[in-house]
C-alpha cells in the first residue's frame, strides 16, 4: 500500500486517490500529519473543476438522507 499511497489513478471514468484508512491514525499517531495532508489533497481533487472524475456536488447526499434512505 505504501507504494500507492498519495497517488491518483483513473478507472472507468472515476478518479481514485489512495489514502490510509482512518483507523491507521489511531494505531500510529505518526501518520496523523500524513493523513491531514491526504485530506487536503483530496479536497483539492474534488474542488478541481477539470478533474476527470464523475464526482459531482449534485450527486452528494447529506448524511441524514443516507440514513433515512439506505438504498440510495
């Protein structure tokens, strides 16, 4: 996983960004700065209009809606 960490790749029109699982920071506090940087990079990817991802803010669902309607 370390070799892929922090990299993006495209598959089937979707952009993937490889990050550590959030629980990793609980077990290894040294990863917290790395994970914070990852979250900043992820925000940049999502905020970039020319990003080749199919992600769209129109497709975002509020957390409450997710739990009210688990099928989508």
